[in-house]
C-alpha cells in the first residue's frame, strides 16, 4: 500500500503484514486518506482499503518524539511541509503555449481544503509576465469624465476606509480545452482557473465620488502598468455597486503575480476584468472595444456572430474528490466533496449523481455560504466497486440550474477550433471497477 | 502606581482629536492632476471612432520594414505565423464554418484596435517603444495583408477609423442566462 505523502510510514516500522495493491507512483497520492494519521491507524486499519499495523504489532516511538525539532528562526515566512510538493500551480499541459509570458497556471483544487485558496497557488493568467512594482513609486490616476482628475499613491490608498470580502475569481477560459473531448486529466486542469479568498481594498465608489463623475459618465476603463498594458471597459454601475481596488488578499499584500501592489476586482465577473498592477482608471460615456473585449474574451455563437461583454460568471460546480487522476483504494465509504459558486449570487442547492446524471441526491452545503464565493458541498457515498460516473449540479439563488454540456451546446456554438469561453457545464468523473477516476464527457 | 495619570493623559488626547477626526469622514487624499500631465499614460484609443489616435502616419511599405525588423521573429514572414504565434492573416468568412480562424482581419470589428493594441503591448519584449508613425505603418501592413486596404494606402488618425472591417456588426451584448435547466432528481435520462 502506498501511503499518502502526508502519512509517510515511520521507517522504524516493519512492512505491513497485509499489503494491498500499490497505486502507481504517478497518481496523486493524497486522495481520501488525508484526514490525518490517527484515522489511518484506526478507521482504515481494520477495513478493506487501508494498510496499517498488523494485529498484535505495537506502536514504535516516532523519530520526531526522540529528538529536538527545528528552532524558531529570528524571522521567516513559513512554507508548507516538504512533504507537500504536489500542492503547486502548474501551467497548462493541454493547450501548450510556445512562450510563458502570455500564459496561465492552475490552482490544485483537488488538494484545496476549505474555501480559501492559499496565496501561493492562486491561479495565474498574465499577458506579458509578472512585473515587480515598487509600491513607493506606484501611482493610480483617475481621469476622463470626472470633475477633478486625481492621482493617488499606495500609502494614500491604504489610508482610505477599506472592506474585506470573500469572493471567488474564475477565468472565463476555465475548461476551454474540454468542451468536445476530455482532454485534461485532473480537476486542476479542467477547473483550476478558479481561486477564492478574502479580498481587501477600497470601493471604487469612494474614489470615483472624490473625483466627481461628470454628467453622461457610463463606463470606465481599467488599465495595468504591466508590459501588456492590459485594459478592459467596465460599466460604471458595476464599479459603483461593488467594484474594489484591491491591495491585499488572505491576510497579506497581493503577491506580485496577482497584481501587487494594486488590482481591480469586480465580484462574480470573469477574471480578465480584474486588471492587475492597476495604474489608470478613465471614465467615459461608452465602452472602448479593446482587443481584449472584441477579438478575445468573446463567445462564438452558432450564427457566426460573437457575444460580447459576457462578464458575469454562470453558476458552476465541480467534484474535487474523487476527481481525475485519483484512485480509490477499494469499495466502501467515501465522502464526495467539491465546490459550487455563482457570479450572480449565492449557492442555493447542490445535487450529486453517481450514475451519470440519471438520479440525483441533494448534497449538504457547508457554512459559510456567501455571495459570489466558493461553497463546499459534501455527500457520503458507499461505493459498491462497480463503474460509476460522478457529477455535481448547482442551483444558485436566482434559480438558475447548471446545465449539461449538451444543453449549452444547443444555445451556443461549440467549435472545436474556436477559443470557447464560459464553460459551466456539468463535469463528469468516471470511476472504473479498479477505482481509477478519469475525466469523461457523459452523453 | 503611575497608571492612573497615564490613563487620564491618554483619554484627554483622544478627546482632543476626536472632534477633528470625525468632522471629516472622507479622506480626500487624491492629488489634483491635469490632463497634460497624464498624457504619457493616456494611451487608450476608443476604437469605434478612433478617439485618442495621435498625429502621425504610416504606409504599407513602411509597415513591412518595421514588421520585418521588430515583429517577424515571433509572427513569421508576411504575418503568416511564426515560431511563437499563429497567423495574423486570413480567416475572413470562416466564422460560419467548423474551423474559425481568428486574425485581426477576420475578428477585429474596428481597425483602430490595431493601433491601440500594437502601441500598448507590442513588440512583446519592448512594449510602448514604437513611434506613432511605426504603429500606423504596422497597422497598415497587417490590414493590407488581410486584403482590407490597398498596397499604396497610408494610415493616420483620419484614415484608420474609416477602414471597413468585415466583422463589424457581428457582436451582440451578453444575453445570458441562455440555458433553462431544471432540477430533475429521479430517472432524468
């Protein structure tokens, strides 16, 4: 039995007397056994799926209990255990780019515990790499259709009344490789352009009110200070209602790859509008129709036309455990769990199917259930050891129900060669008799 | 033993400042700045009408020279695709087929998008380094390769917004939600 990486066997122990088939080394190692060593030693020891101590074998004193641990350094930024090497962002291995400055990397959702994504694994999408910007020299300017153009330093901005809000952030391209075929292996590759955390910053409305909106103002642009000068047009009413100028995430200043020292954040909207390294806000009376909102980030439709400014993220859910690339250790009890979210409100219901969408069971939602935020769902499952197809389906607070891929296909043109955005179809994971979990498109 | 006097001192300081602090609940820390001082950052082009396009001009022939010097290494000869990026030519008429080809010619609804994007983001290893004349010229060259302007055309703030783009009018604003699934629980398929 290959133990999960965080349950390494004490090397002083003998090999277990009853050995089950070892999982291939390439498979993610922590599926289902990562509740702690105590459970592995008790719950799993007597069952069919666990290794552990042979009957009558006594516990050895672990090495950690017989030596001094590491001392406390004078100062440091703490890092994960050296045994957690799988908990990393990875670039796409399906849609491989020939450079890595306009590229993306995925959050390892299969390992995420709880709704907060740690800052080191928040997904990335840059259009010309990550700049390192000195906050002491960074400036934000607000101009255009305002009564008084204004410029702010970071120290100015951080003196303003701030808000701290939990929101998900998802790239509109999340899932773009898997519309017509199950190209990705893991949930990291199918859904990992998704992260969630507590965003801290100043409401757009505070600063726009200070500059004073001129009559007729209806849109604004947000522009980055990076080498892509990434820019999007945003309706003024969105910015004024809940738009944020964010400087911190999950208890610390933004990481460079997430926009340090300042980014825009528009809750529930596609990640691309949350312009990083924000340097400029210009107010106008109409959108600018930049490349990033015409030639890109638009949705191809069946009539050969394009849907534009489709910025709200539709409700979506995904099972993260079990998920693609994992292996169940044998028939028996498992907790099916995952995340659900909606750009239009709260998660109202999540249903789970283990027979490919024929029959469904309502999942338990774990508090907190927050507006435009990841919500954890859980369903207990007694796997009978036969072929199963696992699916989850969310209904949000507007009554919208997550569609199947086929249902979206009726409404939109899903062309295998087009850069299709906004895939919120139901994800299917097949479980074989051998317990292998893989990405499939259920018919 | 000296704690009481300290407390009294602290309280009196807070009282003295509270009236000042609460009198103004808006920080108003923004520094006024004039539009001329913002000009170096004010690079956006409102692409449907070209508002913001600067003075300057560039021909197709000039654009070919700039392109071959600064763009070809990634995008390939005649913008047909190179070692890093795919083609920037063709695809017009492909959007009703199974294989859509997205290029500036097929996709951009407004020609000034070329100016805005090239000026702010290209070349990738030295963005915001091209002169207005160079940006107009490269825009002209890409448009000519796509068959949208003749070989002797010159692009400037007047001519560029007038170029007819085939994908203009083929966009419509978000009309989702576009599916109406139901929460079936038993024998659903």
